[in-house]
């Protein structure tokens, strides 16, 4: 109730928790690569044992980056409905496909086997692990670092005439403005509520009414966005930004021995997950 | 006359229970009487905007109590709509919030939401626009996007006035206005208080306007009220000014300087006229007799 208007706290995109840990100091390119590899390994890991190890490992990652685990859990919260729906569907309809193991229940089309049960549990675990791992990545890496890392990694695509730099610039700007607009929107909602506006009074199917209620926010927000964009253009041009020009960077990333070691470790860990025949 | 707003030990933390938690209010005590004009001053980030958002229920107390016109804001069954009509809040830089195409429609938004009959809405819009200093006939059909910043601010003010609030809360109403519009707006705010008998609470960084408008001043620092009193009590007290690093109106600064040179002036005489009278009094021969060199 007291949080009626506190939008900013729900926005985790672009939220960066600088704790200065080992994980924070890694080269963003290495972090991105390692995260990608790890997620791939998780996607292919379908044993209980492997998943428990990854779960423990991702908790360890939170520890290492000195980010409270609560943060990861708050990322999982909005995904719970999906996880549940997915689990129910898999439980009910995957019995034919994952038909190995013992049959627990057979009722018409619905077959539940130990394999389909495993699928359900493992998928849910994998979902959570992936959210954890990517949360650690985004919480420990500033958006600037992320986009720079992304740009570096995508550089080979430049030979195929893919506009890597423009793409990463767009990403940087978009991510940078998410919290700004959340703030702006919060202010707008409060201002309109102060002069009698109400939001979300209709039921969810009264889409027209609900949309109309949002107009006092959407219209000014749009204008503010446009004005911000114009200001940004001016500021960039005032600093002689030219699209397509060669630019140097204020921050350059140096891959160190530590980064290499981390990548090697993640690689081995992922291979192990993938190859090792876990008994359960 | 009773107490309109009563705040007891109010605490508020933004993003509570996250590592980014920030305590913006740390035990605020204050009460505002009906018909008063009070100013809230304090450095940037001291929690002024956070505090005033509690007055119309935009923020609910996390700890402590806020009572507005006898209603407890912690009460879950509170009539928020009624409260927001009673307490009109004008935000900092309110010109961003206009969204209708025509000025008249934008001002009418609040009364229409109240479900008033059209005739009454029209009367209210007329009244509110005139109160805010916009001619109803000339301005009601002007497009909102083609107004100057100062005019937009008046439209936004009119939009809140159209709710006919008992208490008007303004967050830095004159920030960014030119001296003339600033003066005009101050005159109007004074009018709301003196003629329309509204209780006015305003936040300001400008000590001149605080001095000339406010009956009482609350000084905020680090989420608490650290000093309160009439302008005379606040500006006439050098210790308070220095301790909380509050700027004083120029009149007061001048009087302090003159006092520092050894002349007997009343430094609490912050109003332009009385400050002038003080200066004149030491220029008179009998003032010169006992103090300092003759002029
Ligand atoms: N939406 C928010 N989320 C998190 N922290 C906030 C938010 N709004 C304000 N704060 C913090 O709370 C503190 C008090 O803010 P507040 O806006 O009340 O200050 P203020 O006294 O109005 O300052 P100013 O004179 O600059 O308007 C500040 O330190 C600010 O950073
Ligand atoms: Mg403020």
C-alpha cells in the first residue's frame, strides 16, 4: 500500500550494485563469454546432481560478488508464474515423450513418469539457475561495461557490414534511460494523482477505459522523452560526435591472467557438467 | 482554528530492504495550523519533497504518524480521493504534467474527475484560471504546447486550484521563473493564503520569498526538522543560521554586517521596510552620538 508509486524499485534492468568484488573487476568481455558458456552448459544439463551443483555454484557466485542472494531471488519472483505454468504443462503432457522410468500415474492422456517428473524439476531448476547467473552478470557489471563488452565481442560481425558500433550505442542509450524514465513516470503518476487522476480502476478487460486512464501519463511522458532525445542529440553534437567516425575509448579493458583463469575455469566446469555422467 | 497537518516521528526509507535503501526522513515532527502560511527550507536532499508527498497520501508513513484534518494516513480505509482534493499538491516543475490539447480542458481535468456537473466545472475552471493569473476568456482555448514556461506553470497551478483545496502545498513554486513572474506568483500565493484563507505550505530555496511570505519556517536537514520558528526567530538568530548553514535574506545579511561594525541594529528586522527603517535609525544624529564615527 505504501509502495503505490515506488516504481523504481521494481526495475532491475540496468541496476548495478557496485561492491568492488573480484567478480566486478573482471573484464566484461570475459564475463559475458563465461556467462554465455555457463548458460549453454546449464541448458544441456538434465541430471539432478548436475543441477544441484550448478545451483550451489550460482549461490557461490553471489557470495563471490558480495551481492545479497535476495537480489537474485527478487529476479526469480516475477518468473514464478511462468515456471509454474511450464511445470504443470510438462507434468501433464510430457509423459508420452519422456516415457522412461517408472510410471507413477496414468489417466487418459495424462501420464506421469519418473522421467517426466525429472524433466519438470530439472527445467524449473535450470530456469532459476539461468536467472541467477544472468543476475550476477548484470548486477556486477555496469551497463556501460556490458555494452562495451558486447561491442567488442560482436566486432567480427563488422566485417559483414553489421553496424556494431551503432547497435551498441543504441543499447547503451536505451539501458541508460530505463531508470530515468521510471523516475519520470513515477513523478508524472504522482503529479496526476495529485489532481484527481486514478489509475487501474477498471477491471482488466476494460482495456479502453484503462488505457484512457493512462493518457495523462503517457502523453507528457512522450513529450519528455522527445525533449530528452533532443537534448541528448545536442549534447552529443556539441561534443563533436560523428556517426561512423573512429573513436577511442576513455576506458580500455585489459584482459589479465586472472580473467583468463576465470574463463578457463568456467570452461572446464561447463565441460564437466556436460560430459560427466551424474548418477542421478 | 485547529491543526490541519500533524506529523509525529515520521520516518521514510526509499527502496526499503534493498542495499540501495536510503533514509530520506528520520523522525520528522511538525504541525501546521489552519490558515497559516509555512515555509519548509533546507539543503538539497534534506527530504523536503519526500515530506510534503505525505501530506496528500502519495506516500504513506512507514513509521510514525501523519494526520491531515483529523484523518490518520496510516488508516488502510482512508479516502484518498477526498484527501487529495482537500490537499492540493503542486510539484516541482509542474509544467511537464500538462497533457490536454487546450488549456481549459487541462484545468478541467480534476473537476471532471470529481464528477461535477458541467456548469460547476466551468465555474471552477474560470475561478482557478483567474486565481492563477490567466484570463479565462483569452487563455482557455490556447493550445497547451504553445505556452511559455511561466504560463504552463500557471496552468498547472490552476489545475490544482480547480480542486478547491483547503491546503495548498507547493514544491519550489518559483524555481526557474524570471524576477517579474516570480514576484507575481508570490503575490498570488499570498492572496490564496490571506484572501481565500487557504493553508499554504511551500518549499523554497529563496530566503527573500520565505521571509516575505511565511508566518513560520521549518528548517530541514538530513531528514529531520532541525529548527522552526517565525522568520524573525530564525533569521534573527545567528547561531541557528550558522549551525545549519541557512542563507539569510539579503536584508538580514546587511543588518548583520552593520551590527558587526558596531552599530546597534535589530537584526531580526528582515522585512525590506523595517530593515530600511533600522538603517535610517542609525543614520540619524542621535544614533551616531554614541556609536562609531559620525557620517
Ligand atoms: N524515488 C527515490 N528513490 C530513491 N531515493 C530517493 C527518491 N527520491 C528521493 N530520494 C532520496 O531521498 C533524499 C531526499 O530527497 P528529497 O527529494 O525529499 O529532497 P529535497 O529536500 O526535496 O531536495 P531538493 O531541494 O533537491 O528538491 C535524497 O537523498 C534523495 O536522493
Ligand atoms: Mg525537492
